[in-house]
């Protein structure tokens, strides 16, 4: 009898839904049906059973073709490439668990690499703003239960986070928001009329790239000063009206996305949004949250901040002295300036997301892709290592966009002999230590931790 | 004054990090000792002498030491960072962090510099004949104490983020700048002799900005209050005086709020 597995976590967007139900075949190897997932999440659960999925590493041959190799050969190649490189770059982690991120960080430290995640081309500027100005944030549960004015600034959850609006931000009925959507005022700030903007009570169709001016206008109004008749293409009357709505709200929630972090000014757009949130708190309660893209892209920020003190763009080439300065140590800048000589892409698709010029630069050196699927990054790589899919074939801890950790489940068994990210990179670490004749201290630490936790139980 | 001449003879494969190219590190050392100084190419430790020929002699102290780099340093980071005295002249371009965290002395780059020139600078003088990248005289990430003193003079254009979190000192850009000038600043003076696209003085608390050209997009938090005649950076002109950023917090002195000033040259 096929069996329903409940409370499954969805390995797609930053909402990290944990209420998915999967119907699993008798042999526990195939997902037949899903409930509650959005159309994209549903696709991910079915995709794992695809017959085209690679199940062994493939290495580029001198004639340009790809040939299957064993996992041991892949481990050896990766370890040697990382040791040989003067400044390797390890990038990705949009789609893996914290255990995998931690394992890769141990390898990066051993390799003297630069460790970066997709935030570098996504919400990295938000981190910089948070460093500069703090992060008055909350959890999505608080948004659901309290928020009665919700701003979507430069983000479009109707497409990018399909269940965000129904679970947390627009439609749900919460403890203090019993009337759901009827009780909420939605403000969308976007140069395009997105599907989220269509749902909004106010849509500020601002001039593209002028978010900073509009934020400054809101702040100026909140402090009782006058503003020009038009700011960033938006009328003063509308700004005054929306500012009044925010002042009189019980709880204002600001969600921001790529429209703030990847238009001119970047971190400054988020910085002033945080200042606006602080200003609003003199009138009412207000909070702000980054619309993180992937289900565990908040994970590396948590894991690596704990390991190294920085969330992304971490230059570990000087051993124990970690250095971080996006603009210099950020992946695309490193690539464009020819500052790296080995590239490892883990659980993301740099081939699809990076500027083509940056990819051309890294292609001068060994490129290794560790990802369950065939993607553009796997097709340009010198070595492609398939791994198990986290959240479907591999359990683990993930951090939701509000930095709440969630334990994801394993739903079905992975293909035989295919390791998880963690297993693969632990082997790379051990092999690097063998090759350099050093003590694999982290392996000992892990074994010790495992032994002591089994004693406790 | 004793001069040490460095002549680059090899282009690094990656980019080299030379925190040791400062009068402080060179003072009291022979050329052979200087050639042994440690530099980094990624994780690989190398010697200054692997990339530069070293000739001349150094002074006893940093203040008595001049460094001449006779060649292109487009792939050399941290020239003159944390220096306290003496001079450095670069006959060519330089990469990131020229004069970063600098406390004294003088750096003259005859070509262009990349980003983070004069980051968190405390004193001394930087002169760049060409253009500068982004983050001229800005703060280090997460630090609310940016440039505190000294002068940066860029004769060409500069990018974005000039004088972020600035507390003191002077930055002069002879040509144009892009966006974000003196963001979050609580002091200091920035002079831009050309045009700026916008976001001049965003979240600015105190300090002065002078723009001789045009500000394409003015922030709504700045209000025109006066016309004044001022002399700055060797030029005298009539400026429209704005105060702001009205959206930001401002300290009070004798019961009156203190604002940052933005002076934009009035058209004749």
C-alpha cells in the first residue's frame, strides 16, 4: 500500500513550507502524489524520480566529452584541485542543508578558499545593510497573527514565493487578524504591475532604480516635513496617504526583495528601509524582513557566522584570519577580476545565474559542480558530482527566510551509492588531509560528537 | 630623505596582497631585507622580491622613507595601507585599498585606483591623478565610524559610495561621481567639482557637501534655505544651500537641530 507521509518540508522557496504531504510507493522509492505544495514545489518532489537523473559523477575528457567516473575518483580530483589552487572559490548553497554547508566550510578552511553563497547575487546587500543599521525583524508567525499593513517592496511573492501570501502575509486569518485579507492593507512598491501589485490596495509604480528617494520621502513625511510634489514618479498625495496608513496601523510589515537589493544603491536601499522601520516604531509597531529566495539560503548565514563570524563572501585564504568585504571577496567580482583559479559550484546553478563574462573567467581554471541535477553549471564543469536531493532523499536542518530553523524530513531513499553533500565533502576533507599529511581534526571532532550524543540517548 | 624604488617585473597570475608596501615596513631595512618581506597571492606566501626589484635605500624611520613604485600596480592591493608617515609614489595604476586605514604621510598615484581607496582613513593625504573606483573614503563594512581625517583628492571621476559614515576629513573629486555621497555621514567635507547622479547626503546627520556641477536627482529630504557665497577647494562661488536629510535623526545644540549642509553651485 502506498503511504502518505505528512509534515514534509518543501525544498523550494524561502517560505520553506513544512506542511507538505507526499504519497510514497510501496518500495519507498517513488513519490506518487503530493498535497499542499505549490506548482513548483510539487515539480521538485516528482523530479527526483526522473529517469534522466545522473547517478554517477562525470568527468570532462580531453576531447570535451563527459565520462562517468567513480565517487572516489571525483573526491580525489576535487581534493587535488582545491589543494593546487592558490585561491579557490566555493560558491552556491541555495539548495542544500546546514549539515552540508558546515561540511563544505570545513573543506574551504582546509583549502584556503573563498566561501560564498548565492546571497552574493541575491540578498547579500541586505546583510551589509544589517551590519550598518541592525535588523528589526520578526517571524512569519508574527506577520500572520499581527500585521495589518503589509508592504511588498521590490518583491513579487505571487510568483517567487507562491504560498507566502496565503500562509503568512495577505490572506491568512491570525490571532489578531481574524478577518484575514479584509483586515490588511497591502502596499506594493514595484515599477511593474506584478501579480502582487494587482492584489494591493496601493501600488506605487515608481521609476525604476529610485527606491532610495521614495524611502527618503516616507521618512521625511513621518518626521513632519514637506516633500516635493512628485518623488521617484509617485505623487505626494499618495505618499502622504500611505504614510498615514502606516502610522495608524497596529503592525506594519515590510518585505523587500531583489528590487531593493539589486538595483542602484543596493545595500543603501535596504539600509534606509531599516531606518524607515525604526522611524515607524515611534508611531506603532513595525518590522522588516528579507524575502530570501531559497528554502535554506538563510542557512549559510547562520552556519558560517557561527563558524567564521561572517555570513558570506568569506576569504579564508589567510588561514584563521577570515576576511570579508563584498566588492572584493564577492564571487562575481572575484571572477571578473580573475582573482580565483578554481571554482566549485555547490547546490546552485552559477552557469545560469552569473553574468556570462564571469563564467568565461572561471572557465579558464578547473570547474567542479556538485548538484543533483543536470544544469548549466554541470554542463560547463570539468567534473559534475550528483548528490542526494535535500528535503526529499536527505533530511537536515534548514533556515526559513525569518531565520527559524526547521528539521526537514527524508521522504524516499536516494539512488543507490549516491552520497549527500555532507558525505561527499567530508570525504574530500579527509582526502585533502591525506594528501597534505595533516590530521583530519574535524572528522575526529564529528566522531566524538556522534559518540557523546549516542551516549546521552 | 631616502628613497626606495620598487620596479615591478612580473605580473601576478591572480592579484597580490602587499600590506607591507608602506614606509613603516620599509624603514631601517636594506633593499635585500625589503625584498624578503612577505606578500600573499591567494593562500600562497611569496616575497616582495618575487615581483619587484628593490633598489635605493630606506630612511631610519617611516617619516624619512620615500617609496617610488616605478610601474603598473593594477594587480597589487593594499599599497600604503595603515601607513603612518613617509611618502609613496606610484607611476601607474593601483588596485584596491590604496591608503586604507592610513594615519599619516602622503600617497600619490599617477594613474587610476580601484575601489576602497582611503577606506577608514584617519589622517594623511592621498592624491590620485586618474579615476577612482567605488567606496572612496568609506567605512569598513558594518563600521559606523568611517573616514575620520586626512585628505583624498581624486583628479578624475569617482564611482558610488563616497565618504559613507564619514566623521571628518576632506574628499575632493575633480570630475563626476555616480551615487551615494556622504551617506550616513556625521561630519567631514566632500567636494565634487563635476556632476552627481543622485542620492547626495542620504541619511546624513552632519557635515558638508559641495557640488559644483549638477545633482540630477535631488533627495526629497533636502530643503533649500539660502544662497551663500563660499570659498572651497581653491574656488569661490555662490551656492544654493540645502539642509537635510530631514528624514534622519539630528542632534540638538542650544535647543536647535543641527542639519547637514549641501551646497550646490547656483547657475549664473
